[in-house]
């Protein structure tokens, strides 16, 4: 803060003689003016990005032979997230060193790799270069040079999308591999690409520049290891169905997916006195081919049962307690087979325990479900009663999912009703001959007016069958319908919420979405999203047309009709 004093040029003696009151006025003016407080301001905020002033060698240099580059900017700069933002194309086996002192206008690049002859190289700094004070980025600055007589100037534009999810990840690498006499499909696993770019943290499109004419394989990678090579265990991949010939006017779209890796089991771990954990990689679920499990004590085959560990890539192998020092487990699935021998200890055994998945509200779209800690082998419905609030017995049926150890109850649910479940001793019998004690559970339903209904009319379907999925704000599937001919899909009595709608062309008719496979040149099954979120409100019927030929056109009418 400063004080601003204003001084007036006047004849003080004359003023005293003429009128004393003017003298008093002037003194007061000076005092109050000097007491006025003000603020020092730094002027307007700097919003201008730094600019390259000069470079050694100059940008777009041909017949480049050196191993060092200096970039001089018009103001002091800093580097942000250089390891993510900087894209060198073609990639170098030994990464160059990029140096910048704490406060400087100069970036020094030291090349540590042997440069290829007659090749155009580009250093795209993305958003990493910014001015030192305000952080204004020098967006997409590129330094380009050629080891040959000219700069390659061809380009390729395209887009990236997720094969299954609505939004694609950031920082997706897009690569071109030259198709020549040394090309094989396995090149993506072993070699770095000829050209590379990256979508960085915001783009869903890509542009590969400074290309030479030729035939290429076009691949996109969510490269978690940042090594420019495809690792199916960790990376997502997208590939163009045909080779790309440069120059071209085509704008390829690449669908990124996580490939299903072959099944492989790991050495079992004892979990209790009658249970093993068998970890695995690959896909194992109720709809896929399950692995064949054989458990032996020396040459004696033991009875065993395999179930799934919830939300983990592990199986539980259940066996009857046995006195032995070690066991042998044989695992086979498709082309995979292995044998494991492992020691076992005398540990506490698992006991039967039953819990309900719904503790209060039972939705109309759900089935009342019980989970068991041990596998069940028998359910006696005669020892189970379901009664409503009026103490009237409700007819029901049960279904047991052995793989997930769940019991489902099917019955006619009424609005605003209470249901009491009672299971007498012996209603449930497990793998070890144990049965339940008396069990009681209570759930209730809401009024139908607390829910909304959604009717979806499908248009321009290319083929059947089609899977229609309704997902919530987290992307979790709330409801699924499978249609082989009907174009009208009803999602009735669903919670009021904003939903996302997607359609899946189920090409192999297995009622699941299937990813692609790079080596088999198989693209993932096509997923189409409705362009807007659907607002389903309580006591409303929403009628929505879903045109599968125009999935991304936003102007699609939605009609909501309030119930009478």
C-alpha cells in the first residue's frame, strides 16, 4: 500500500492576506489527500504464450547430422509433464535427454540414438512448454528435421473411441508400422512403430504428420508401460481393418478394447481346512467354458467342487477334509493344462452361513437373493415359507447358482407389500452335510408410483440379436434386455434417475459383449450409444426412439407422459 500526496502550486502569502478561510481549506485538502490509501497493481495479466525465437539448427532443417538441438524462446519457460506430453516420431530406442535450467529461455535436446537415414523426425511437445510466470502453454509446438534432402509432408487424420465404454481414455498412442518385406503381424509386440502420435489428455482425434508415402498398419494403444509395444495383459488396442496407403483421404476410426488373454492358472493356495484358492488370468464365468479341475491325493481322485470368488480372478476349490501332507491339482481349459503339487496344513474348516443380499427394499426388477459361505447341494422348498403382510402364503420357486453360491427366489411381487421369509432347519444342505438353523428375513416393496417406466423403440437395426443395456451414472448395468426380433424394449419399474442407453450387436449370439482379437483380425462387437442421457422420473412413462443408424445425432425426440 502507498500514500498518494497531491501538491498545489500557489502563493501562500498572498492567499493569507486575501482570505484566511481559503488557507484553512487548502491545508485540509493536503492532509486528506496525503491520507488517501491506494494499491500497487502489476498491470494486466500475461495471457500470451512463449514463442520460439531461434533454434540451432533451424526448425525444419534438412540433412541433419548433429546430436544436439537448442530451442531459444522469447521469455523464461518451464516444462510440465514432459514425460507424458513429448512425442518423438519415429520413436528412438534410447530416449533423448531434454534439459532446461531452473530459470531459462533455452531448451537443450541431446540425441543419444543413431538416426535413420532419409527420415523425417518430429518432436511434438504437446502442452509441456509454458511461460514461467503464468503457465501459458505453447500448444502443440513441434521441432522437425530430416536426415535426408527433404521434409516428409504427408499426414493422416482419424478418430479414437472406446469399443464398449461411452468415453475413451486419455493419452492413447496412435502408431503406424511400415508394411515391407520384414513386416509380420507380431511386429506390434516386438518393435516400435515407424510413426507415432498421442491424443494427450483431451483429444478424441489424432493427426499423424510428416509421413512418407507407403503402406502401413494403423494401431492405437493405451500403452500403460509407455514402451510403444503391445502387452495384451495390461494394454488396450484398436486396429484398422485394412492396411492404410499414404497418401489417403480416409479418416479411420479406431475402437479401443481390452483383449481377452488365454487362460492360465497359478499355484493353489490353501484357504482353509477344506478349501483352496486358485488364481488365474483370462476369462472364467458362468457363460464361458469353465476349467476342468481334478484333485488327487497321490493316485486317489478326490471329490471337489469349483466356485467363483466374487469380483476376483480366483476360484474356490472345495474338497472334503482329508489327512494328507500334500495334494495334486490338475487344471485344464481349452489349450491350457497344468499340474500343481502343494503341501496342506491342518486348518480351521469353513462352516455354513447364509446372508441376504437385500436387507430392506426389494425392487420389482430384482429377485430376493441369499448367499451361502459354502456350496449347497440341496434346497428343500417344503421347509421354506414366504408370507405377505396379511399372513397369506405366497407361491414361489427357487433357483440355485452353484458357481456364485446364490439362491434366487421368484414370486409375484405386489406394490407396497411386506414379505417375510422363514427357512426351517434342514431347508438348505451344503457340500459337507451341514444344514441351516432357523432363518428369517423381511423385505418390502414400494408403490409402483415410486418408479418410472421406459419404453425404447429401436429403428434401423442392421441385424439381430441385439442386447439393450441401461446403465447408471457410474456406468454399471442396471437392466438388460435381449431381443432376437422385437423392436420394442420395456424397462418397467426402474428407479428414478438419469440413464445411459446402449445397443450391442451380438454377432456370435452368446448374450455377451465380446472384445476383438488382434492376431485373429477380429474387431470387437459393435456398441452404439444413444446420444443423450434419459431422465426417468417417478410415476412417469418415458417413450424413446433409438435410431441405431444415427447413434450420435443429438436431435432425437423424447416423449414423457405422466401417468393418470
